[in-house]
C-alpha cells in the first residue's frame, strides 16, 4: 500500500473560505495512491468541520489537531504522520491547477530517482486586494530558463539565484521522504514568518539529485489575509532575522565551494536588507533596537557594494531609482 504512495501535508489555520476548493483540487487528482494529512493548527472559523466532512467522504484524508503553534510546527507534525515514499506540502488557501498535476510529478521523481523536483505556479489575486507587485512577485513563480538536467541541489540553488529565479515555496517542490528523513530536514518549530526560506535552503544544500520542470501546476492565491498583503509586524522582522542568522551560520562552515558561497551571500544580503526595511516600519523598544544595532548599521562600503550588486542584477535605471528613493512598492 505504501509503495510509491504520495503523502500530502496541509497546515490548516482559519482557512474555511478557501479550504473546500483546496481539498476538491486534491481529491480530483488522477493519482489514487495518496494520503492527505491535514493539520488543524487551532482553527476557530469552522475549518475543522469542513475537514471532518471531507474525511467522512474519503478515507485518504486524515486530520491531526493541535493547539496553534504556527505553520512550520504544523508541517512538521504532519510530516511525522506520513507513510508515503514522496511528500508534498500544500497551503490550505491554494489549489492544484490541473487534475494530473501530482501524477506527472511523481512519474518524473520516480523515473529520474530524484530527491526533489521543482515546478512553477500561476498567481491569482482576489478582486479588491491592493497587493504591491514587489509583494506578489508573480514572475518569481514562473521560471523562464531551462533547468531540466539532473543536478545536485547546491548546483540548482546557485543557478536559480544567479538567474534571479529562486523561490522558496515548499508547495513548488515534490520531495522524497527518505531524503528528508536521512538528512533530518524539517521546518523551524519557532513561530516565525518566512520559515520556508530556511527549509528550502536545507533541502537544496543536501539534495544529491534535483531537477525542474516548467509546468504551472499550482494556483497560488493572494487575498486579504495573505502574508504577502499583511501589514509588517515584529513577527515579520523576526522571521527575516532568523533567516539571516541561519545563512550566516551556513557561511561560517568551510566546506562550501565558491558558487554556493556566492549564492548564500546573495541570500544573506537580501535578508539583511529586509531586516533593515522592516525595522523602519515596525515599532520596537530600546532593547530590540539595541539587539539589532549590528545589522541596522549600514556603512558606506556596504552601501557601495550593494549598489554594484543591484547594478549588475537590475540595471542602471533601477539602481539609480533605488539609491534616490529606496525600496518602492
């Protein structure tokens, strides 16, 4: 029963408005050897009742209930319940874009003996949602170059970042469960935003066989309650701070080659800039500002280096606009 089984893990927190569409898109998948682990992370909006309704109709859906602990902890809890050879993480407010999506992915992972297979997504923005282009990042979820060769994860990470086509979404990768277990790869249990960044870095640095297909098999939705449209808080700042510290820890190790170190430095630069950006927008007490002082300091030499990076990656016009006006929506 478990041979070639696919385990889908969905953290669910107050997703009642979108949950039926999500589950319908899963249950109509052409792949039949599948289990769906839904982790109710302390919902209070009726999401659990919807899960119970669907579980009664389809034995493949199983419900795990926990007190609210955050998305990372919910995914870890769900992963601990899986039996399948493959693991896929999905968000409760999104959908799969076509009925054979998962079957196509499993076929490639199985045929090429992959640890991880990446793919792409379409983006749908709810009517009336005022989300800035920089927050939605539609183009980040559609890769334009060919990455179909089988390469190591760190090679794929390096080329993704070099080509500015790296995205950290765990719903855009199908993973082999044994690979995750053997490398003890899990999400941070700490209740932070952007925990996907840490998880995906771990996946790509450990994977021996990875590839990508330019298939837009996922429909990500941007709505009023999305992380991308919410007002910045200290939790957002702490999320980027955790990502920054994690990549600093990785860079302190000696065994990365030049390409990997350059890729990690690029991520560190982005995380550091985001910490600074959010520090200007959220209220902080003196202790918090003192803790962040080493990161918030922005010496002239670093400004010049970042300007050169921006010039090489985004061009002269964008760089001048960034220098004159800062980060724009």
